[in-house]
């Protein structure tokens, strides 16, 4: 599969848990390009499944995305929903 993406882009991978978003992202993008809501939840609570940390996790995700895009870096959001808007 060949996908052409402009250098400065925001790519959003949205779908239900277990649908393959993360696997797809790992195949097509560098690890540093992907910002995962689960990883952010883990960073703020030490547990990627801790739903009580979701608001803090998305605050962190938004900060990382803003900083990456502000530096002109391709950024990929991996999240189970459109909660990040």
C-alpha cells in the first residue's frame, strides 16, 4: 500500500479498540510521529486502561500535538474516538 501524505500533516487514526489503528500506525509511521491516547493515559496514570485519567491524557495529547505541529512535524493521533476535538 502506498499513501502519500504532505510533510506537514495531521493524520488521525480513529476507530474502536482492537480495530487495528495502532498496528496500521506502526507499519506506516515512525514511533515518534504517533501520539497515542492510550500511551498518554499510561504516562499520566501508570495504567493505559485507567479511564479516570482520560481527561488528563487528552490534555497531554493536545499539548504534544500542538508542539509537534508547531515545529512542522508530521503528527499521527491514535485514539479510539473523536474525543480529542
